C-alpha cells in the first residue's frame, strides 16, 4: 500500500477547508441529492462527497456507504485524488500496487473500483473529492465520466457557497465571520502548545477631499495585497469591515511584530507616493492575546478596532 503524499500547498489548503466550517456538520439534502443521483445515473452502489482534512477524510455525503463517517487519511483514495487535476480512476484495486493491500480493499467495504474528481475552493486549493465506489472492477464510458464531472462541479459550487459566506468578495481575504472562525481555532491550537499570539489591526482613512469619504476599490485592493504579502502562510489576515483590517500573528516575538507594523507603514507611504492620486491615512494597534482578558475572538476584535477608532 502507498499512503498519499501531502500537496505542496497543504497549509493553504487546510485553511481554505477550515473556512467552510463544514467538517462534522449534519447531512444536507443539497449534497445527498447529488450522491444519490450519481448512484442512479452511473448504476453504481456508492457515491461520496469527501473532504480531506489533516489526518482523515470525512464524508459530507455517503450514499450507499452508510454508517461510515470518516477514514484515516493515510489509507484514503481521496488523498491521492487531491494531488492532481482531473479524473483519478482505479479500475481494479487488486491490480494496482498502491491499493492492493489497502485495508479498505482487503476488508469492508472491499473497494475494487474507485473514480473521482477533485473539488476546488474559490482560491484553487483541492479540498476533497466527489467519488464513486464499487465492489466490482469496472470501466467508465466517456459519457459516464462526463456525468461524474458534472455532478462534482455542482457539489463544488455548493461548497463554494459556504466559502463565500466567510470571504470578503472585494479582496479575497477572510471577512469578519471567517476571521473569527479561523482565529478561534488558531488560538486554541496555540494555547495547547503554549505559543504566543499577537493581533494587529489597521484602520484606513479616505482622503479628506474624497467625494464621499469612502475608500476606493483600488485602495482596498492595493492595501490588501501589501498586507497579505507581509504575512506568513501560517498567519491569519482579514478585512474586518469597510475600513478595518486585522492580522493574527502566531509565535511572533514582539520585535518581529514591531517590524511587521513598520513594514506596513512603509508600504502605505510607498502607495501614497507612487500609486495613489490622493493619499490615505492609516492607524494601527497591537494586542497580545490574553485568554483571561479576551474571552472570545469577538472581544479581541472589538478591543483592537476600538483602539483605532479613538486614536
């Protein structure tokens, strides 16, 4: 048996999956309808919507595969599927050295055939698969492959709808809901490992002589790009509301936080000098996360933004 490798963008992939806030949620008809259709249209006993988490694959929908909610990632077929684009198919597992002695093949559910398309986040990461499974070896016709892909794309659109609820459409960053969701998980993980967390917030102010006092889309986009570029992959960055942005920096000593804030100040100065017709102003605040003072992510955000609004 060959355990699947992890994608090169695993941290971003897991972050995109977390934004869905869908793992371990109840069954939903919008996904169950698609897996039932796959079984009927392809005349196959089982179809699944599978999401590949850090150490497991979890089934959002599992027609014909009832009673099993998840399996370890290291024996999953879907873990292999998310390593490539397009169709992943195993016509006969007993003739494939990657799977011939896989526990899912040797024991129940005794998989002999597997076919899947990866499911993508809006930002391009492969989150999981729409797959079909049989206990007999088989082939798929070109029409059947097209049907499987069509159903996968519909399932993908449903996942993206969940993603968009936590994403700021103008910047592609987390919105406040997404920030609070991911920050809560990140803070719990850091607390378990005794890793310090710093929260940095920024407030942009439109030029005094702007027509309506609002920030233009160009300003928001340029600043968002600078902010995202300054953060590490393991950091969390978000557009909190129209004027406020926030970053959660984990395992970042005070000297590095100060350097990060100076870098953003410098970037805004450069934007004003080189790319913006009307200069903008920026205020920043920094808070060390304290679980006794900040009982929730919401209180952390509120305190950080209030410091800016009275500045």
